């Protein structure tokens, strides 16, 4: 289980943002400009983030139970969750 996502700014060695209670994370596309995360708690959803600003772009609901695992297809068009 991933407990936190911490984003550091290398040039300044300063903490940009930290999000807690993650259980799954995946790079959303080949450009490394977005992330998809799940915290494993209700509401049971995925969260789509713009990277590196970590601005929340969308919440993807629809799961009936906790999302503990996810993987993405190589083309970035499909995400499988469990």
C-alpha cells in the first residue's frame, strides 16, 4: 500500500504537495503530464490529476467497493481496477 504521494520540486528541494492515503497510482499518459490515483476509501472512485501542478482534473465514480488496484493499457486509453 502506498501511504502518501509527495511531490518535491528538485531545483529548490521544496515540498510542492503531499496527498495522503493512496493505495494505487498510475501514470495516465506517455507525456507524464497526468496521474490517476485511488485512496481505497469511500467514495470509491479514481481521481485524475494534472502533473506536475497536482490540480485535480476529475473524479471518476462508479465503483461499488474500494478501489485497491489499478493498471493502465499501454496506449493510455483503458484503466482496469479491482
